[in-house]
């Protein structure tokens, strides 16, 4: 008993300690696409999946994604890990076992043909200070997506980190608007109800004690309120509105890149708060609003992505190519190699 207590209390200074998106990055988890499986058709996917791929979800659920795409994706993730390590960052990877995502999943409340993948740690986990929070994600296909990360999380816990798993949703039909009643591509229409709290970790972004998020197709008001109460009065949760019809993850829309610096998506300008900047997008002048705390900040407008129009984005916005970057510190940023206009823009900023 005493030996166990000593083992659990040995780490006086936790290895996990992160408060924003831009301070020097020391350690990170990079995902894996091994075993990535096509999820089955569901109204929660209808809310965000491109219509041209709907038939794939309806007819190929439970099958692997195209082999050549997964091979190339695996190479890109491995190369990304090498780049980070070359820059002095410790890289950890999830543990993916055969069959993790290809087998049918069933609970007392729902059944689904398969899982998805372990490619996106940012969707599953968020760090606030020295605490790792597992998100109660809103897709049935992602219900067990925490599993490949548990070995890593336990290791961080033993080294002093706090570990919280948000309430696991039942994911019964009560959580979702029925498919025949859900209105696709309409501003203010959300596929999740307020039956129980759900959110993806990537719906929150951190600037010290201020945390910003949005109501989206995977994050409901209940989930935002759970996070607010869980973190307590020490943190301020700010909900921003980008009038995004397919809202899913704030990190492709509103990206803090340094003290007093923001990268924002021009296609989805924020309407919350006061006007902070006027810019031109596709020949039209637009206003960008933000809460008054951002007065005087440098607001950089993201470049239109150069990603080829025929690139098979099954459930990812092309704006991830030019917005969803990763800061290594206040001066270094990792950007997609083909996004040359974004690279030049960062150099000029």
C-alpha cells in the first residue's frame, strides 16, 4: 500500500503543463491512420460530410478507406513526426491494435458497424494546464476512439498529470435530430440536441485562462456548460459565433498563433462582439468581430488553400491546409509544404 502511494505521488512537477497553442512545444502526440475504417451513414455525419461522399458511407461502412490513400497518409504522419523530432519535440504515438476500428460496436443504446481511426488526437484529447480531458465525442463511430490513447494517458498520469474522462454519452436517438427533420446547410441548425453533454476537444482553443469555443455539429450547449463548470471560476469560457453551417472544430476557423496574434478563416468571419478588422474576401468587404479583449491584436487573414479541388476530403474542410497549422513556439510554425501562399504570408507576418 505505501509503495503504491509513493509511486503515484512521486512526480511533484507534472510532465503535462500547457496553457495555450503557441508557447514552446516540448512533447506532442501524433496520430496514426492504421486500421482507419469507413463509418456508417448517420445523421450526425450528414451534417458535415460532403454530399458527393454520402453514397460511400451508405454502401461501404465497415470497410477500410482506399489503401493507397492510407499508405500516403501514414507516410505523411511519419514524416510529420520526424520533422517535429528534428525540431527538438518529443513525439508520442497512439497504440493501434488489429481490429480496433473494424469491428461492430454495440451498447444498450446503439449499434454501429465500425469505428473510425486514431489519426486525430486533437479531436479526442485537450490539455488544460496539467489536466488531460477526454472528450465525449458526438459520433457513434468515435465512441471508443479514446482506447488507443489510454496507455499514453496512464503514463502521463503516473508522471503527475491529472486525468478526466468527461461523462460518456449514451448516444441514443434522443441525442440527434431525426434525419427527416434535420435541415442540412442552414445556419443555426444543429444535428445534436441538448439531451446530454457532447463535445470534441478540437472545439476548444486556449489563451491562458481564456478558452474559446463554438456551438457546432459535434458540440452542444450542454457540453460547453459541462466544460465551464468542470474548469470552474479560474477559467473563462467564451462562445464565438462564425455563422458556420457545417461547424465542426474551431481550430480551422480561429487560431491563436502568439501573444496578441490571431489567424482567422476569411470564409467564416466571427460575428461575436465588436468590429476589430475589415478585410476583403472573394471581392467582398467583410467585417471581423471579436470580444473587446482582442482590441489591438494583430488579426491575420488566412490564405485561400491551394489544395487541389479533386482531393478526396471525406469529412475535412480544405481550409485545414492553410488554417489548421501547428505552432512550435512564437516564431516557428509547421505548414503544409504545398501551401506556398501561406508560407509566404507567415514570412511576411
